[in-house]
C-alpha cells in the first residue's frame, strides 16, 4: 500500500487521469465479460398458448423455483436451457399442455345425465385436443390447433355432408417440407371417421396455405418446386465444390448450378404387341360313316327312298370327313408406371477457375465437372467455364472445431493483455516521474528528502543542524551573476520561454 500511495503521490495530474481511465476501462471490460458469461440462455418450451392460461403456467414455474421469460406478448414462455426438463415436468404435473386443447380426459369430468348433444360436443372437443397433441409431436411444429366439423348422421347417404378439418400450425424459422405437411394431412384424415385428406386445410402462423396443394395431393406447388430446385442445386454445388477443393486446393475454383426440376406427377401406360401370332385355341372335327346299301327294287318306305352316297355292286356305302379350326392370338404387354415429380429437365452450370490454373488442367477439370454434374447436351444443358483472378479471402474466424474450442481462451488472453497493458503503463509513468525528478536541482531534492530523527539528534550534538550543502555548480553561478548584472534581459528571456511553452 505504501508503494501505491508513493506512486500516486509522485504522479502528475495527467498521469493520474490516464491511470484512472485505464482502471475504469478494465473494470468495464471485466464487467461486460462477466455479464456475457453469466447471461442465461433461454429456450422456448411452449408457444401459442391462451393468455388466460399464462398466469397458471407462470405460477406453476414459480412454485418450482424455475426462472422464465414471457415472449410473443405473453403467448410463449421460455426458460433456461438447463431447466427445460424441470419446467416440462412442472407443467405436466399441473395438467397444462402448453396451448393444446384437453383430450379425452374431458370425459372424466362429465356430469351424470348429460344429453346426447353435450356428449357429442365433448367428444368433438376431446378428439380435437388429441389430434392437436399428436400433431405437436412432429419435428418442426411447436404448437397446433385443430377445428373439426363432424356432420350428423342422415338417413340417405346423398343428403349427408362430408367431414372437414382445419389445422393451424406454429412452425419454426425453417418451416415444414412437403413430406411433413402431407403426413400431417394423412394423420388428421385417418383420425376422423369419413374424413377425406382433400377436406383437410392446413395453414401456418403466417396464414400461408400448406394443404391442399394447388396441383393436387401428390403434385408439387410453386413453393415446393422452388424448394426441390434449391435442394438439387445445393447438393450438386456441394459435391462439385468438394471435387474442386480436392483437386485444385482451396480458393482455386467455384461452381454454381441452376436446375430446372419437373414438378408434375404423371402416369405412363405402355402397350406392346408381338410380331408373330401364337395359337391359343385349336378345334378338330372328324366324321366317318360305313353301311350296306340295298338292291334295286327295294322295299317301299322311307328306308328305300333315302339315297346312298356310295353304292357298290354289292350296295355298300363308306363316308369320312375331317376338319380342323385354329384360333391365333397376338402377344400383348401392358405396362403402367407412375412417374414421381422431381425429375431434372435442365442444368446450367457455371464453373469459375482461378487464372493460376494451367489451361491443360482447366480442360480436364471442365470434363470432370461435366461428367459429375450429368451434363446432357441433347437435353439442352450448358456448362460455362471462366478463368479470372480470385480475390484474397481470409479464413473466417472460429470456423474449425479447434477455434470453437479455443473461443473461451480468447477472453482470458484479452484479460491478460489488459493486465500487462496496465503494468506497462504504470512502469512508464513511474519511469517518467523518476526522469522528471532527476532533472530537478540537487538542493531541491535534498530539501524534499525527509530527514530521520536520528540524523537530527546527531546534528544537535554536533552544534546544531545544518542542511547539507550542494556542490557548487558553475552554470548556476554564471546565471546568478548574469541576473544581477542585467535583470531586464533575463526577465525578457524568461517571458519568451513562457510564451513558447
């Protein structure tokens, strides 16, 4: 403490201001670092809740000592990431389902003697709540609300109305893909008797219609078409850029892909016939008759009047007939195939290489990229190759896992650097003060130097205290002589020095 007080007492006003500013800046930096390190990381556990239930949920969290934060005007609750499991358990114990409607537990509270209408309404509410809970478990869906329209049973089928369902989803920033939306529509339709997937309407929190799609159940809308094209482009670019990085090294080549994806679903039927016929049915008839004929002047009657086909001398007859009928058929093959959407109809690939790449290597890279991308000139695909000078791009900080692991060490290094800076500033100020004291006259330093009690007693024993005499300085004597001889000139020179200062 004595050294610090001595240092502060020897500092000039400017040095004290600099030291105070440095200390204040260090304190502020440490405070900011401490707040950033200790700041809670919030995680949303429920959203889309009824504001009337918000108070019950917050009371349940307060009872368990869980800190929370209200979001989205009180319709969402977030807690610290370390307390998410405890918060979910606390809400489950109180029966609060995070904004979804109650399910079949409504029948546990049903009173005795309820009418058929009350039971029907309770069943519809319970079914809506159960479907909403099931849909909320889909990845990407944070909350769901389901509204059902269940028609009454009619005597005649043509008079009955179809069941309908309206689903409101609260999704994340990335939204849902077409497969997830189709699965939710099928899930809702299968949960309600007589509900067709075409009668299910699904929208998100922004009001965008997700189901039914414009091109039918299995087709792709414009939005999903763009998503499919973006996915194809992203996958091709990643594979081609990896090829360039492997062959040329970093910052030597870049690929951009523009894909045209067919979003139509089609069914193809194909009928083929064989060139040569194949017998499929054969019919053979054979008839033979043998008999003895009568002589001339036979007996009267029908038998004698029937003519004979062959009459010999002895009157014998012989008849034989044979016929064959063959029916030929032609081979036929019928093929029915369902063509799924997503076929690539065209690719436009742009390859940019650094000018440092040799022309021979550039030609080889062009052929490799064309083969890897599946360029088909008959289909109309294009591949454009350009060589330009690449700009120097710095590596992004913290991109590798090692940099991410060393991120906390940067703050420690910054704190040590500030501490070293303060030490250097203090040493510099102390050295400066010592230099300023060294330029003072010796007699002034000796007057300011404290004298101990032992030295005073020793001086009294020797006949009184006499201040130590400074050695004679010839320059001081010359100045004093000049001041006595020409005081006006000395005063004028002093004024000139003061004006310059």
